[in-house]
């Protein structure tokens, strides 16, 4: 009986296994049919399940092309998102016709220009200057783009420059130099990578505006030697030396964007306008740096050590002239009032004396400045001997301070006697005062 039960269980187990196998194959067939059906419905007729080699190349090229487009689009979106990074310069572009004026006085002479400026400062602004100071300022503008007004505080250095801006009907821009300034970005501004904006400083804005205008522009670097001029103003010094004004381009940004102002070239540079002058005021005290020879040699120097006596001036209007008219007046004076042969000979003898005694020579740059300055000073109404005295005291005699102090002290009176014999005792007072001052401080 036990044997019969076991045989029945074995028979039942064999039947169950067979059923399971059949069910497994049925499910497998269903899955295969389902996969094939889905694959065919996903592909159009005539395409194999595996792409050919040509199709594979096409897909790869399309993928690459598609990968490049988002990058370019991303760059464009970045620029669009940043917007206009020079809003004030772009605003000048839109309003550029405002700076193209026509109401200019083209008939005034150099002498009238100086006399009327002095009277305007006194009558309208209650600022009083000696006529010699006015002539030095105007003649200095004809020689260099950089003028340094030095002297004690309160003598009207900044006021002279701002008064001139009012007189020519184009207000001067005053830039207050800061002690920590070291490079041009401190002066014109810089591009902020975080905000994607450029910090447009007042000088950059006025430079851009001046390139649309014919007016005379004055930028005042107030207390210019509270920082090292040869650091923050270095690029200006070099570019303003270039004889071709069309080559004077200052770097602003590394590359131009499509939304940038029109006068910014593709290299991110702006043209330094030929109708702009830079007037620096300098105090000589313990809080300031000494101005280097590199700066002094390129600039015209004025000493304002005292205030002029008040005087009554009649009512004088502003004189609105173009920078081109000013250059023409200066060039006419250079032709008409050339240095006399007598004074040219005197300069040659003085140069030989200083080379022999002090190893100091005028140099080509200073000789050129003398040749240009004296005629314009005379055209402004001054005397040739006064112009000679003034420029020699600032450009040549000051170099004695860099010589052996004992030598200068021991030879100063002999040098003064030589100047008296060469130019006359009644002349060259500024040069003689400069020699005595240097000798006493040596």
C-alpha cells in the first residue's frame, strides 16, 4: 500500500513540472512577440534596427553641431544679460549732436584772449591774477598738454584752472587725486567682472565727450602729487608724447562688445582727445610726493606763491573758441615772434657754461619747449626776456638741486655774475632767485 502512494506522488510531481515548463515557454514567447512589435512600431518602414555607418557619421556630426550651438548661444545670452556696460558713454552717443556747436568767436587775438581772461576772472569771479601768470598759463597750453601749478595752499591754483573753464564756456572737470592711486584704472575706471559694468569715472566721460566736440576741455588733477604721478598717469605721459595725435589711444577694456559705445575701437581703446588739457595742482609739503623729472620735463610749470592785488575790471563776456582756433593763434605767434638771434646766442653760451661747470645740458625736449614757449608768450603781450627768464628758471635751473650741494653752494655767486654779464643785471631775476634758493638749501 505504501508503495502505491509513493508512485502516485511521483506521477503528480512529474505532471506539475511539465505544466510549469509549458507556462514558462508561453510567457517567453509572449514577451518576445511584444518586444518585436514595439520595436517595429518605433521605426519607420525601410529602416533597420542598427544604423548604417553613414547614418552613424551623420548622427555624430549633428550631435557635435548641436553641442556647439548652446555654447555660442550661452555667450550671447551672457552679453545680453550683462546689458550695456558703458551707460553714460552710450548716452553721449545718442546725444552727440549736442556737443557740435557753432557759436564760436574766431576773431580774437592771443593778447586779447589773455587780457579778457584776467578781467573776466576779476570782474565775474573775484579772482585776481597778475597778467604775467595769465600769459604763462596760456603760453604753457601752447607747448604741452600737461600744466603743473605749484605753490602754497590758498594762492588760487585750482581756481585759475576752473576760472579758465568758465571763461571759455566749458566748465573744467575737477578730479580729486587719492593717496592710494597707482594705475590708470584709478583715474578712468575699471570693468567689474561681477556686475558686468564699467565704473565710468568723470575723466573717461569727459574724454569721450571731448571727441565729439571742438571746445577746449580742462581736466584739473587736484593735489596731483598726493599720490605718485608717474604711476597713475604713466600711460597718459607716454601717449601724449606721440607726435601723431591719431595714435594716442588709451586702453579701457580688453575687447569691445556689440553694445559698447561707438568711439571705443575693437581693441577696447579710446582716443585721447587733442582738445583736452590736464592741469595738475601740487603742494610741496610732507604729505605729498616729489614730482619726478619724467613728469616735470614733459609738463609746463607755474609757481603761484602769492596772490595778486585786487583791481577793478570792466564787465567782460565769456570767449567761446575752438581748440583749433587756439592752435592757429599759437602757430601764428611761433612764426611771427621767433627768438631773436641775440637771445639764441645767449642760450647757446649758457648751455656751454652749465655743461662745463655742472654737467647739465638743456636737452632736445627742453630746447623745443623754449623755442615754442617764448614766441607764444610774446604773442600774449609779454617780453621775450621775461619769457626766457621764466622758462629757464623752471626747466633748467631747477636741475641744480640734483647736483653736488657743496659745488652749487660754492659756485652760485659766480654763476649769478655770469648771468648778469650775459643777460644784463636788470634781467633774469627768476633764474638768479632759483640759484640762490637751491644754494641756501644745499
